[in-house]
C-alpha cells in the first residue's frame, strides 16, 4: 500500500499530538518534572505544524509555509527548553521561540520567501541547532547517572546531523521549484518526523522514569535528618567493600546526647546531630562511606586504612567536634567518643568488625569520653602522620554503654 504525502503528514500530526497528550498526562502525575509539560506542549505545537504542512496547496502558502515552519521550529525550540528544565536549568522560553521569530521575520523578505533553498537552509539550521544544543545539554548533565541519557543524546545528535546535512544538499542538489503534495520531500519529512516523535517520547519518558526511581532509591538509602547514608545503606555498602578490600571502621557516639535533648529540646538535639555530620563529612577521605547507625551513633568505613591511620582521622573529627560553638546557645558543648577497629583480610566479617569497634567505643566511654580508642589501644594523639588511602561503608549494632 502506498500512502500519499498528505496522508502521511496527517498521520504524523495524529501521532505527534497523541505523544504530546501523553506527556501532559505524565506531567499531571508528576508535577515536579516541569520538562514533561514543556515536551507535551512542544509535541502539540509540532502536530499543528504537521497538520498545516499536510494541507499544502489547499490553504494559503503563508499558512502552509510561513506559519507551519514557524511552528515546527518553535516545537524544536521547546524540546530544547524541556531538556534544560529536565537538567534543572531555567527553560529559557525566549531563546526557544527565537528561531520561530527569526523565520517569520525572514519570510517577510520577498527574496528569501521566494527562494526554496534559502528556506530549507534557514529551517534546517534552526531545527538542527536546537537539537544540537539539546544533545550538549543532555551530555553536560551526565553526572546524574541515567541509562536513557545516552540514547537521548544519540537521538538528538543524529537529528541535528541530519538537519545539518540538508544545508549543503539544499545548495548542491536541484530542488523542485514548488514542493507540493507529490514531492518526495514531503514523504521524507513526515516519515522522519514521526520516527523522531515516537523515539524522543520513549527516551524522554524513560529519562523521567529513571530519575524518579533513582530519587526514590536515594531517599530509601538516606537518613532524612542528617542527609547521610542510613543504616541499611551503610551495612550494604560496607559488606560490598569488605568483600574486595581490607578496611578500618570508625564508630562515633555523641557524648551526653540525652542531656542536650533534655536541656535544650529535641529540635536542638536534631540540629546537633546534623552539625556533627557537617563537621565530620569534610574531614573524611575521598570515597569514605559515612552513615548514621541510629540515634546519636554514626559509623564510617575506610577501605585500605590501617588502625593507626584511621585513628588519626577519628582524632581530627573528635577535635573538630570539641571546637563546635553556636552563638544562639553559648552553653551548648559537644564532644564525641570514637572506637576504631580494622579488618586486615579481604572478605572479612562486618559483624565481627563492628563488635570490635563497639568494644573500643565502650572503653572510650568508660575512660572519660571525648577520646579515640582503638581495638589495639594505640596511644593518642596520632596527629600529622601520613595517612593511607581511601574509602567506603560500615554498619553496626548498638549496645548498652554510657552516653
């Protein structure tokens, strides 16, 4: 069966409109993702452009050429704007619609309007530029690991390249004086347009779905109060790292934390927990796995660290916490006790490592608090000696000990 170009364009308009509606329905379920509404509007605008193109010869050329191509260029601009919104950047709708405005201004010049190659070049450059910068924007956001990011990048870059290819072809290949409904250019445009609409819909929907799943996973692995790893994530990460490397474990317990809660209230106690994390996290080596075990107890796994090197890290954190002051609570003092243990074998038991670190922490509490104690009772302080290498995971169980 052979379909004529107007029928293909009508099909493109219907498919693109349906995709736009699906984007808007998805946005109604996830209002935080502004990109969905921008992409939905872009596809609905693109469907209007395809509808006008399908009526070439039946409506004035000012509509089927001027307005139709302005809408098509604007749709690509909105797709780029949606990509910016997805990457948490300002959408810049002014720049998104600038290409359409330039096209309309150019069509007001008779010499341009009467030149088919000139129209093809400007339309191709505008659409290709939007696709190209969209691909660059997707690439710049690669720090957020999403599998569908790369298909989206390839799709936008490929479409930008195809539009770029049309520019030299418009100069070197004779074009028909009038691109009517019988022209193969119409069939090519509507076929590629349909493919692009469907492919971009799948990839962009997949991107938003992956982001939502990633955010849910991170939320499930993050302690809501302090923003660091929770116990479950800490244990899972520690077990993975102990399977491939020896490691040292630091267990931290804020001293007299119940007294802080009783004297200043639970809101100040919560702020003290967050302040401890704010102090400790920058002092940890790159890659260290730091998390909250529960209550006022925290842990950090340091892969490939020996006990003395880990104790130096613990001592720096202890000293940093001891220096903590808050102008609104001048009588608020904080200190932390630290227990240190090391597993020198690959594939060691996390439970055993935690017990040894917990024993060291217990002795730190019984010895007067505000100190670092290792499982081997190395003398402290151990400041300013060269440290080992870096990082990841830990977990533990609490046991009765002085607060």
